[in-house]
C-alpha cells in the first residue's frame, strides 16, 4: 500500500470523544468547537458507581459513558454517523486501509494502554479512547490524537492490539465517521434540548449516586472514611482525584468545558444571562480544583488528613452546581 | 480558572508534552490553555503507578521463593489486576486466581497459555519466564 496522507487539521482538545467529533465535523466543513460538541451532546454528569470497579476502586464519572458524545451530538444536530465493528482484527485493519485509500479520515475507539506513542506513565487500561487516523506512512498510521499536543504515529501491530482488546467497553475495532452533515444545523434548538436534558439529569435523577445527589453521597462517604484505614483512604482519594483530573477533562471534571459551552450558547441564543451562569459554574469548577489539590496533598502527607474538610468542599461543589442547574432550567424553558 | 492560574509544574509523566485545559482570559472568555502539569495530578498518578510497581515487586519476591508465579508478575507489570486479566483473557476470575498459583500456568494446554500471552501482549516464551526485575 502506497503512503497516504489526507490533509487534516490537528488541534489539541481537552477530551478525546468531543475532540474527535469536533475535528471530524470540521473536516467535513461544519465549524463546531469542542465545548459546543460537549454541550449539545449533554455529556456532563456526575456518577458514583460503587459496583463497577477500576483497579479495585469504584467508578467515578464526570461525563456520560463512552459514545454518549457521538450519539447525543448526532441525534440533536441531525448528523448521520457510519459505524463499523469487526469480529476479526485483520478484517478491521484491512477496512481501515480501504477507508484511507478512499481518502476518508475515520475515528477509532482504542485502548490507551497499547498505543505506542502514549507516554508510558500515562498508559492505563481504558478501552474507550478516541482518535482520528488520517494516513499511513511506511507501516505506521498517522494519527491525530485529540489529547496529544502534536501529530503522532502508531505502528500497525500496536494499533491492532489497541483496537481489539477484550473486556469492559471492548472497542471491537469500532471505526466511525459522519456520513452526512447538515449545512445549517439548528443550534439554538439543539442547545435548548441539551441543557434541559442535562440539567434534568443532574437535578432529578431519582438515584442517590447520580448528579448533585451523587456528589452529596460521595461527600458523606468521605466523611465516613475510618481513620484506621489510612492506606485505603489514600488510595480512594487518589483514585477520585485521578478520575476527576486525569487526561482529558479540561479541568475540574469537565466543569470548565461546560462553562465554555454556556458562553457560546449565550451568544447563539441571545441570552446574555448564560454568561453569568457560566461564571457561577466556573466558581464550582474552581472549588472542585481546590478539593483535588487538598485531597492530593493529604494523600502525600503534605497536609494532615482531614476528611471533614474534604467532605465540606464537596458539599460546596454540590451546592454551587445545584444553583447553576436550577437557574439554567429557569432560563431555558421547554419549547 | 484564569489563564494565569493554569498550573505549569512540568510533570515527568508527560515527557515534555502538555495537556489542554479550559481557562478564562482577562475578559473572562474561555479558551484552551496548554498545561505542563499539575502537582495534584502528579501526586495521584505517581501513587497509582507505585501501587502496581509494589504489587509486581512483591509478586516477584514470592515467585522466587516458589510461592508465586510469573503470570502474576506479568499481570501487575501490565497494570492489570485479576478482574482485568480475566476480562481481557476471557477466563473467569476464579480460573485466573487458580492459574496464578505456582506451576499452574505451565500445566495449561498451549491454547490456554496463548490466551494469556495475547491478553498480556507477550510471547509464549516470555509468558512462562520470570522477569529479572519487577
């Protein structure tokens, strides 16, 4: 197969899935920012799932499960997506080559651990990392990875492994691209629906582990950590901070990313009050960052462990966020 | 977060790369600002890696005394635990636990060893060999 390089505009973004979607759409001529992608897909959340374990620790999520951005965005903007999965790895790699030969850039779902270009200390078993392939040179694929600041390359063997790992969220070689993109999507309508949906989930999900209620539950759990289990407590808090801040959050568990979306939405909807609400959400995000810093320092004994302080900080986050979502619902009425 | 508050504490894990954070400029408008790293993130990342390294070192020590196995050392070195190794090899967790006992892996038919080799990204030779260091 000859070398192929399809012209593609690589931009680093905060989150892999919204980054891939915004750059694939831009490639097709639809100018859309990462925050708009994230906001319209209503991907913001808080979830504490004690029965799903990662390295023996419960799952904390600050955004909706993988593929929610792709699905939510395409549904609300009327984009038709094309998806392919494969039973056999070799078939999946051959199909990728055929798409590149046809001049098509595609998004892939992969496992971070097996991507050879990732810095070794950043490689963990997370199977829903998204990236864009825009060419092939020698045996290597040319990749625009939205969370990496530069263009990268990955050897075929590693990419194959990354696309076909087994286990939770197994990608099964998932390959996708937008098939048809509306020239003038109805942004205003999509934004309203997305905000109604997102705020409803954060405020009114009748489960104590989702949304604002979920944040309060975690605060209570932190307050209840037993001082005698010092090692477990450190691991628990460290894990929580990693889920909140590690690669691809844009800071403060996506709160800053969503605030940026609200600023854009203010202009599109002609409702300057959303800028004001964005500032409130920024304050909540800043509190999340202070919480993360205190928790990390306590893990490392640079600060005395004080679970009451951490719990109070989380309750403050919950209070600030609740005010944001209530105000948003008051401003954005169902159409 | 303001642009000037974006932490720039060069994280060794980034190998000179940066990550994108959303922050506000002087007018309050949001945009992407590259961050070289943040103390809080570095602490918790180091902590997570140290846990796997420690588990691998302990497993290696046990294996040398004949009370552990190469499979367990490989598992921790690949930043997996029993649950993850079970999911990625297709065995049940109770089977994986049994295969972690001394001598159990070598007694498996090659086809089953192959499943572990693939899940861990190792050759069959490397799979049964005890690494020199954790």
